[in-house]
């Protein structure tokens, strides 16, 4: 039931795909499988890197953080979504909505910053190979990683506080399957100008800065690779950053398709929400597959890990 007039909102209703009840159970199965594959895939990457000493390098240290984000980010929304699909209990408390929005924005923002740091790491490795270990020291890597997590969570804290300080006295129906800034802000009966400006200015500056670092790093990387004379040298240099480049293209490509594509009257709100759901779970599932298929060192580590497990079973 909607809450109107000046009644204080104490809970929200996540609409999700309530207007498409016929696909509720098939979607539950699909998203449950995708979520399980995401957890297993990223967990395997963490285990492979943790057990393989040769992979204890800056590049794989950042990959560990990416895998952690790919586990945490869908975990902020998918369990609640699966519960809603299975039980039709679409309610979420005011505090629960605020926490979900906080962690979702924090983790997504941290991933944007981490991709920029990983691009910088590949830039140093390819453009300054002789100075790589002097620049990317253990302390420097920890500082960069801590900075990405701190920036993501502090940025999210700012947006969460500004969003939930608004007055909610209109409908309590969130036009999404999870709590996000735009659909929650749309329910406010007070001025959203300050909160919207914070999203545009702060979020815009941080997001564009991270994108420019990634973009400029790869311009220098590609120009350096093209200057290498031998085909083997070009292939070896490109192979060290191919996986990350694919992940970056996948991340920004799906984000642009989901949030920046032109709206059409032919697209139903349910279809737009379904696309958003896919964006939230597909990318974290594909990232470990990309690294395991395109990166030879990860392949070897996974192969040794599987062989070790099979040997233990035979004992």
C-alpha cells in the first residue's frame, strides 16, 4: 500500500518485476545460478592467487581486490532480489534501504576507482618496465588500494546521507528491485536540488577523473606497444593488459547501455528494470571467466589448483 500526504515513510516497496509475475520463478532460477557462478568463479580466483606464490605481484594484488568487489557488489542486492522473487515479500525497511544503497554505491564506486588504479599499474609495467618494481612497491600498492576503498565508501556516505535526509511523504514504491539514488530520490516530497547537485558534481568529478585515468593510461599503453619492433614482443606486452582492457570495456559498456542509453516509449519499465538487474549480476560473473581464459598465469594457477585437489581426493 502506498503512503501519501504527510505520513512518515518507515518502509519501502521494491517494485522489481511485480508487473511480470509470469517470469518470477524462471528469473529466480536464472539469477540464483548466476549468483552462484559469480561466487564460485571469484572465490576460485582468490584461492588460486592466494596459493600460487608466483602471483603475489601488484597486478594480482589488485585482481584480488576486484574479485572481492565482484563478490560483495551483487551480494548487496541479489539475495534480497531472490527473496522478493520467491516470496513476493517486496518490503524493505527504511534503514535496510539506506544500508543497501550505501553499500551498493560504495562498492560500485570503489570498482570504478580500482579499474583506474589497475590501468595505472599496467601503464607503469609496460611504459616503464625497468622501474616497475621500484614504483609499484608493496607500500604503494596498499596505499593505492586503501585510497580506492576509502574514496568509494566516503563518496557513498555523502550521497546516502544527502538522499535519506530528504522528506518522504509521497509513494513508498521504489521503481527498481533495489534501493538506488534516482528511484529513492524520486519519492521525496522536499527539494532534491542539493542532493542532485552532489550526485552531478561530486560523483561526476570522481567518475570522470577515474575514467580519464583509465583512458589516458591505455592511450600510452597502446602507443608504447605499437613502437615495439618484434611481433612476439607486441603480443607479450598486450597479453599482460588484455584481460583488464576487456573488463574495463565490459564495465563501462554495460554501464553506458544501462544508464545512458536513450529512453524509448517502446521499452516498458519492467524491461528497463530487467536490464538493470542483468547489469548488476552479469559483469561480476564474467570478470573471473575473462581472467581465467585470457591470462596464462591465472590459467596455470587454476590448473595446478585443480590437479592438487584431484591428488588429494585420490589419497
